[in-house]
C-alpha cells in the first residue's frame, strides 16, 4: 500500500512540476531579453545612384538581393534596446538606406525611429525613439569575453514573423572575412541560425546578457553565422553617448577602461575639463560619488546632466576635481570640410541641381578646391557632388559636423561622389568612392 501511495505521489509531483514555468537557463535568458528586442522596418527605401557593396554582401550571405527593385515598406531586420530612454542598436546595413524607420516593440507598440549615428566598418547603427515610458534594456556583457563552446542564443524577428529564437555555441572568435571590397574584422562565429530578419538583433548568453549583435550567416555553408562582439558594441556606444554628442554639453574628456580602472584617455584643449586641471592618464575612482564599471555606464550617466551642472571627479591620487559643464560650442560643417580637406562646399538643392543639369538632388556641391589640399591631391574639382560621407548619405549640416568632429589629422574618410561632365553634345555621368586623408 505504501509503495502504491509513493508511486502516486511521484506521478502527482511530476504533473505539478510539468505545469510550473521552465527553469532551463536558456528559457530564462530568452524571457529576460525578449522585451528589449524590436523589429525594424521602413516605409520607404532611398535609391542609390551607384552600386552598393552591401548588395553583394546580401547576395553572398543570404542568396538574395537585400532590397527588391520596387520601393515601399518592408521588414528589414531587428534591433535591441540598450538604454531605457529609447536608444536602440541595430546593424548599419539594416537601416542605411531607410528614409523613414519604424521600430515595433515586443508589445506591438510602434514608434518612428530616428537615425542618430552609424559605423560602416563595424556594421552598427544607433537609433532613437521617443518612448512614453522607460523601456526594458538589454545588459551588455563587458566584464568578460564569451568562451569557445559557450551556449549562445540568437533572438530576432526574421522575415516579418514574431520573435524567433535559435540556440548554438560560440564556434570561433576574432574571425575576419571580406565581402566585395568590405572587410569585417574581429567577429564572433556561431552555429546559432541567423536569418536576414534577425540581423541586428541580440546574441545573448545564458544569463541574458548581450555578447554580440547578429550580423550574417553564410548561405554556402550551414551553421556558420557571425556577430559583432559586445566589447565593440560597448566601445562604439561609449563614443556615441558622449555628453558632447547626445546632450550638447561640453566636458572635453575621453575615457578608457584598462586593468579594471577608468582612465582619462584624452583632454580637449581649452575645454572645461582642461580648465579644471584634469590631465591625460589620470585614474578616475568615482564620479559624483558613484563608481562605474566601464566607460559606457559613465557616459550614460553624464548625458543626463545639464549646462551649468557641476561634475565631481574623485581621482586615484585622492584629489577631487569639480568640472562645470558648459554648452558645446557650435562648429560649422562647412568650416570643417575646408579645414580638414580643403573643400568649399554648399548643400545641393533641387533647384540648383536642375539648373546644373544634375540627376542627383541631394548632397554637397563642391564650389572650390584649395591648392595642395587633400581634396586637390585626389582630383576634386568644382561641380562634383558629394553624396555620402563615411558611408552615410548626406542629410543635414548638423549631422555632417558631428561626423567630422571625430576625424583626426591623418584619418581617412570615404566619400561617394557624383561626377557630371559635358563632352561636345554628350553629358557623361559617373559615381565613385574616394578616400580623403584629413590634414
């Protein structure tokens, strides 16, 4: 009798256990991150007048063109919320063509997303939505690198479906591969299935932390997918989240994380930080009494400050230095183009394009080129139209100024240009890409 009761008890316990939520670490990690995963779609796709290397990339890795010939709205990929204020990271190639971007949250709420910044070499882009409330954000695993054989999960929204989850392992690290003339360095390789629709979504570990951003999968071989490592994602976000770029505040500091310490990597000349006496190489123990484990966490804190606020830096030598934040001085994009490359340009309007007989209606028209300048060395001349700078289509002078502010002497900046010239009764038009080295 006791044996029968014991057996019945085991059956009852098994039945009750089957009804309880799963305790598998993978399931828990997925449930933790799903609210932060978003679908990225576009209403309209801008057409390019020149061959896009990412079209070849899309054909090689997915066996299909990245965009159909006809325009219109379509689901392009996924993204992930990295800050509760509505900051979203996705692949650069997912949104690079979009003129209007829509982000759909996990609860179905739709927002128009604003393209903020992008990096073609790292295939990463930053978007912003004006959310009505704080959003669930993914935690970025910056403390430790993923190890070979570690379980990872790719989450996204492939082909316009609802959330899709695939499981695999880290197969290799520090991979390098080239598609057409685009080379991707230092990427993770995984056998978790990655589709075009979850490109830009998160690759997470079993703790629900982001270890990479899904990027691509080889169409020629099964079980070979790639992701951008979390440390590179965090490094770019730290650059994009500087108080100068995101809040218009002038601090004048660049930080680095070395040997588990925050360091001042650079101090801008004549900035509030320089005037307060902060020096390059100084260890930062705390800011306003708070300790920060990485540069990104510190930058996310600083962008919520305002002009006139005082920031107290507790240094490694025991000193405390207060820096009063100022408004960021306005820098003209036109002045930067002239100072760095020797180019005098002006925005191209539709009326000006029509008067000049140009088939492009947006970009920067070159009106003069300085002698012995980087632009002159590359053959720039009056009448050339610059359509893209550093992989981004020209939109506004403010955005161009933000791009050029980070360009240092000796840096190479790729520019896509449109050239139109008349030869007798014929007008020859061509597009090409030119790398200009800043002086």
